[in-house]
C-alpha cells in the first residue's frame, strides 16, 4: 500500500512519516520510505546524524538510468528521452516488487534507523531559475508507476509541503493520504484544497491532528474537519528529545496507538488496480498534451499499451 504524508510546512509531516515508517518496520512489515520533500529531512528524522551524509545516490541523480531499466524492451518507448515521468508501463516494461532484487532498490536504498530509505535529492544551486522541484519527483512517479506492491507491504512518502503536492498527478499514486494539521487556523488553511482535489479523483484523505495539548485542541480540529479527523498525536517529549539528539526512551502510549490507527486505516483500504491504471493513463495523456509531446517531439499517447492491466497479474506476463 502506498501512503503519502502531506501538510502545511511545520505541521510535523516529516516527523510523522518517520514515526510511522519506524512503527511499520519494527512490526516486521516490508516498508520503504521515500523523502519527496524539497527540504530532505526524513533521513535525519529517522536517526541519521546531522553530520553524516546519506550515502545512496538520490533518485533524481540517476533518472536516466532508472528510465532505461524500467522501459526494458517496451517497444512503445523508443528511448530514455522519450520516457517522461508519467509514462505508464506496458508490454516489455520491467515491473518492480517492493525491495526486490532490481537496479532501483539495490542502488538507491539505504537503511536508516531500521527503515529502508530512498531520497529524491535536494534542490541544487544549478536548479535555481531553470527547474521546479517537481522535475526531481519524476523518478518517484516512475517508481510508483512500475511498482506492484502486495498486501502488508508499505511505501511511505514524505511529500512537499502545502497544496503543491497536487501540482502533478503523483497524488493519485497513493492508496491513502494523511494530511497532518496542527490545531491552528493557519495549519488548517489548506484542508479544503486537499479534500476537494483528492475527492475529484477518489483519493482518500484522512486528517491527523498533531501537537495536540488537550481537549480544546481536539474540539477545535473536530469542529473544522469533522469525521475526516482519523487520529491525533499529542505534543511529544519523546520527539523533542530525539530532535535535540537525546535519543532515549520510547514514544508515548497514546501516540503509539495513533500510529496503529493510521496503519489500520491503510490496511482497510482495498487495492484498486483498475483505478490506479486509469489515473496513470489519464495523467499521462494530460501531460502529453500540455507539454511532453512538444518537449520530446513525439506523440506520447502512443506509449499507452491498451492491453496492459497493472497489478499482480501483470508480473508473469510483463516483468
């Protein structure tokens, strides 16, 4: 199952992404975390020392090689240059299994704090004025487009802050989106944007209250988001100690129960491969018409394989 954590900057989505992936990993569940935020703090939230570099290459640094691997022998994709971030798999494409023995996982995954982690890559000085951060997220979109994840497997992505998460079709690649909000008007300001954009495509969004200090905070959140409030995390001395480098103790019992509620909500979602494929094709055609045909000089609608159906059944025929 694919899970995205989104929210206003400073709401705590990176912290909750780290706590949730550690919660899953400690239970023995197969999990991969992906840092898709422009600030690239997830590795440190998982326990990497501030002075220690992340050793595995970022996905954005090898997007061309990832394209070459994923397109395999697909005759509809003539080159890496013709493969854009929305290009869906088809006959001859290489599909991925979570933490499988493939070039993407073997080269880009590094374990941090017991969690297998991949990073998108930071926004470099050479990108200033000539590129947007979504160009780096293209490798994540390609990864998710070619992944066949099974029951009890999890991909957790810490997304960019604010409603900018909806600036590409990547938001339709997830089975569940957790919107992290603090009990403040500013933090709730993007709630309706998330809810309305996601509802248009049938993408479920659940609100996770964070840094809650008491009943008044819960009432404030409930009044404004209603039944969308799935769970809440209390202001955490454990998290503060971790952020200050005093890594000891255990997460508070209430907050641990909140993480379990998040997992239960994810597990309750059925995997809708038909909708996944439909959204992948729709957003590919949108991007082709908007910019990709002109950028590549090709009719990228021809990359859509009408006989391809994503999901476990595709593995023996298309892997």
